[in-house]
């Protein structure tokens, strides 16, 4: 997934030496096989991309990372690991196209979300993200200006907003042997300005994807090697929602559909995972024709749920090596995944 690829990008020789130890590290981090979820019912659905109707690909971008969907129009914004944020728009979903791209800080562009003021907020780095970290930038919706809001934080990654407009930010040290991560909070004041980042949830591991469920008033986040967690913003207490179903299981960005099901990108196995609400069931969708999925988001269009997926790399099993050559953003009706699933 993207973290292994970034290690290889910045430290190619150590990454190759590290490769033989990856399996051991995954076992150690998850507590070995004992850390697996034995009560989960797991199904795998494999199908060619052509089996799904209504698939749209917006190309012209490479190494796409995270998504932010405008809820009042067909606009969407996509970050990539070459440092850009992209604006996509069109009169219909089938006519969506790349409209504009902007370099944010100079290196990587990661988490992205729309703030209470309508602006976009992007986690991005200027250089050497692995050592120096990155910051939060405010970007206008037409991608004209980018303003740095915070100092650098280590391993900055996903971000999201709660109902009140407070911003939550994922960070970690990216260490597989001794993983440490945290979630930072930027509170919004009455004047619309944010407070400096303050530690909100420490003692985590490699915190990755972030999603706030307005339906439940809960913050969901993923830890790359561990699972998916849910937090009550009031108490700050985290509970594990889903753990690994197998040793080589990975967790990237995530979202929720109208029925309360969680959808999680798993670029390590080239799959999209659905955790069925209230049942403990996991369905893996392996779509032949889509590579490593990094992020997923869902919105209602003409009364229909549409899922959007970013492709980080074209080959689904190139975790450590290979270029960030993903072709762009795929979308399809969520009902199509359910139809092929039957």
C-alpha cells in the first residue's frame, strides 16, 4: 500500500533489505494469528470490471490518493502522491473530466476534506515527508490559492471534519517494528479560525484513513496494520469495529453508505472491503481491471448511491515497488457491487 511505496521511494535500498521481514512485522503488529478476527464471516467476490454497469473512469492523473466529494454538485477533488490536488467536474457523471490541477506544497498531497467555510483542507508536504512531516493547507474551491495553516507534523495523513467543523488529523511515525501514531484536533472558534493542532488521541499505531459519520456522530479511522476503529467525539474513547480477517490484511481510507455499512480500501490485496452493519460479515470485492485502491467515497446522485475509488497504482500487488501510475478515479453505482455480489 502507499506507506510501503513511500518507504521505497525515499529509502529504496533499506526497503529492499526490509522486504524479507515484512511478514514477521505484520504478525508482530497484529499480535500474530491471535490478533485475527475468528468470528467474522468472510466472502470474496471476484469479477472483471466489465461485469459492472455504469463504470466511469476520469483519467489524466497518476497515483491518486484521497477524495472529497461536493454534496451539492458533481464536483469532486482528488489528491495525488505527486503533490497535486485536482478538480473534476461535468454536466453528468458520464461526462466528468479533469478541469484543473494545482501543486500544493511541492511533494505529496494526502488527506483532503471540505471545511465549514467551504474551503478545501489538504494534508501535504514540502519535502522529505518521512522525516519532516507535512502540514494542513487551506485551498479555495477553484484551486487558485493555497495557504499553510499549521506547522509540520510527522507522518501527516488522512483528515476529516465533525458536525461542528472541528478538524481531525491522522499522524504516525511509519515504523513497522515500533509503530506509534496519534490523532490531532484543530478546534474551530466562533470567528471561524482554527486553533493550533492539539493531541486528541495518542497511543495509536499507524493511523491512516479518516471518516466522520454524520449519521452516527462518530469518528471512524483505520490503522494500516490493525483494523478499523470508532470514536465518540464526546468521550474520546476508541473501540475496535473490525480487526484483521487474515494476517496479510490492510486498511486504508474508508467511508460509509446509507445503510451504515463500512467500505474500506485495501490496496495491499487490490480489494475493496465491505463490512456489513450489524452482522460481522466481511465481503471482499476483487475487481479485475482496477489496481491498488487507496480511497473510497459515496454520495447520492439522482437518488442513487455512487461510489468513487482512487487508483494508486495500476497493478494491485505492487506494495513496495512500482510507480504511482494509477490512472485516476473510478465510479459506479453502489447497487452494481451488490448485483454482482449476488
